[in-house]
């Protein structure tokens, strides 16, 4: 049992988290990873959740009812998650609090599942979760990639292993006709960044006949789709040679010979190549504000990037720019891009606002679950 201290808490308005300074009395450290019912200061039941006094977020809701986080509950939650994604063969199948399984992520790549658990309670239930997933989906392989640094905040170690099945010497998946080679055990995240897959096609619509720059390209999803759409030339930039190596393999497999790869820091690249001009620039950087205290530096970073991109655009050029920092919402990000174009001495039309895809569902009462935003603008 966990009891709140005082009357004013976000959790009472529906938010799924409780912080250490919000509870009346901490439980024993021996209870880390257990489930706990949450009560308000007057002793009224609020919800059921998982508890870990080692974490700053000591309690996370999984149900508004009084029920156990057992195999029956987990199967029901996984079935709901699967039904939400319909029959999408490549998608984020489970996403943490948004699917009532706080700290659990499962990505689906056709017949391969990749699981990550970032909370102690869900980590302890991996055998149950894996057995249910195998029963529901019959994957060829299920990989556990528990290597995120945030696990340390829960008192958990990092490790990667194949839970069941086996991997082929070379693994790949097709997304809308484009083949991606994947390193399920060593590649970034679970193998690919699935949150951008719906935006690849949007970039392709603007790419035909254009000079395209894909910055922070990782494995080159935007570059590959732009090349297939008939871009005049595509240059892909990333600081990771291993990511670009996969991009070059993907380009060869898809017959995309017009992709050039450059290993570079994107900020440095823009500074050193100020005379270059582009017709389509895609900016998909990592989160600059993973924590709120870094907001000021994140604003400066996003503005600098978008300023350099704006300066490099030809007349009629298009910028496709993203933020994956949940502390910076769409309104703030739009203002950053506006200021960048203003400083570049250019105007622009907003063609589209961009959001995270439906397989990364946003909880109405959890702003933190909305993290990816972007926009497409055109220089008139």
C-alpha cells in the first residue's frame, strides 16, 4: 500500500506516475518491483501500480482497478495492444504506460519480436510476457534487449539474449517495399527507429528530381525512400560509421546508387559546407532535451540546426524537421523553426505538421507519452 501526502497531485487527475516526494511513507527497499495499491491522503483507493523506491518515479499505474499484475492481466493487456495495431507486421507492438504495461516495449519485425523492460516489476515478469507473446504470435525468434541506461535507475543490470528461437546469419525486413538489413542484437534501439516509418513516404513525395540531404540519417530510411522516389542525388550524414555501413548495404540491396554517405557531426558539416544548396533537407536529430534542465541548450541546438538548414535551401526548397524531445512540444518547436527562418532572412509556408504514429499511442493524461513532433515547410 502506498499513500499520498497532501491533496494536490497529478496522479489524482489521471497521470500514471508518483514521485518519491509525493508519498507519505516509503515502503521497504525489499518491496522493489512489487505491485502496490495507491491511496489518497484520506485513505481512498486510487489505482494499482508497480513500486520501486530505488527510482525517482516510485510508483507507476497499470490499472485503475484493484487487480494483480499477473499472467491473466498481462495476456489481456497484450491482446489489447495487438488489436490496436491490427495486423501491422512491422510496428511497435507494446509501448509502456500507453499499453498498461509500464516500462515494457515490444517491437515487431514480421516474425521476430524484440522486447525491452525498463522497470523492475516488468523485468521480473519477462518469462511470463515472453511465453504469452510466443503463444499469441508464434514468432520465429524473441530477443530480449535490456541495455537501456535507464535500467540503472531501477537497480537493474544490462544484458541482451535470445529468449527463444534463433536468428538467421543475416536478418532483414521490408517496410513499404524497401528492404532494411537489421542487426537485432547490436543495432540501435531494437534494430530500427520504427517511429519514423510513416514519415518516410511523406519525404518521398517531395523528393523526385531534387537534391536531398538526410541529416542524422542513422540507417537511412529517409534517404532510401527519397532515392527510390527519383531524387536527383541524396547525401546521408551521420556520426556513426556502423549505421552508415548498414545504410550502404541497404542502398545496394534496393538499387539506390544515388546515395552518398558522409561520416560527420551534422553541426560541423553545416558549418564547413555553408555554400552547399539543397532542395530537400531532412533533420531527425536525437533528443536534445532528455531532461527538463537541458531545455535551454536544446532550444539553441534545434535553432542552430534549423537556421543552417534554412540557409542551405534553394527557392522552392523544403525542410522536414523533427524533435523527439518530449519537453519541447509542437507549438514550441514551430516557434523555433520560425525564428530560424527569420534569422536566415527567409519566409516559409507550413505544408504539414507531423506527429508520432498510432503504434506509439499518446495517453491523454500523460504528456510525456507525446514525444515526437515535426513539420514540413517550403521556401516560396
